[in-house]
């Protein structure tokens, strides 16, 4: 990471629960996507669902990199 990257504002969106949300958010200049594992939260997902969403994100990234 160079000095300019260190000072850059980073954007993180937490509470991702669906593939549709991933599809929409991936179009925006977001640096990080996060998941909530606290069971009392309305945005809670299981570890298995998070793994599915991460795999989906990786597949989308591969498609973008091929272009």
C-alpha cells in the first residue's frame, strides 16, 4: 500500500444478505462488503450463506477481470 492509498477514504457496506444486493452493490465504488452473524440482528445470515455470497462475489470479479 502506498502513501496515497493509506489516506484514501474507504467505504464498507455491512448487512449484505442476498445475491441481488451483491449484484447492485458491486456496481458502486465500495471497498468492502460485510456480513452480520449476530443472531438477534434483522440482517443476520449463517456462515453457509456468507460462503455462498463470497463465492458469488468471486465469480462476479472473475467475469469483470476477463473483460
